[in-house]
């Protein structure tokens, strides 16, 4: 479970359930028990940070518009995945992966 660009409801190590987007590749997800996900917050800052990617509720399966924090990555066990909320459109996923690559210094 969990393909790249999928919006998931996950249980974090502190027990809180939060939405997150899978950023790890499908080959990684299929060969490991872990997923690398980026945090999603309901906050929509007036001045977004460089790693912020706006997410529209209608395209992400979320109850309201949100912000993906490309600089807040976490590795979770696939057992921490509650349910799938949706999947990002290819265009939005491309922006997310560009921001993650930039944050890691790969671009």
C-alpha cells in the first residue's frame, strides 16, 4: 500500500493521525516495509516557505485546502497507514518532487 503521490492518513510515532503524501518511489515502496512521506498541514500561510506546496482539497482528497511541507519528511512503517484519501495530480506531484529534491540539494 502507498504509491508515490498518494495522500494517506497515517499514524505518527506520537500517536496522532495526520494526512501525508508519499514521496518515495514505487520501487522503494514495493521492496520495503517503509514509506517516505511529506507532512501535510491545514495551515495556509500568507507568505509560504520555499518548501511549501499548496494542495487543493478537490485534488488531494482532503476536507479542506492544505499545504504540503516538502522539508518535513518522515519514514513510516506501512503498518502506520490508515487509509488512502486520494492521489495528487501528476502536475502537483512533479512540483512536490522538485521541492523535495531542492531541499535535499539534488537540484
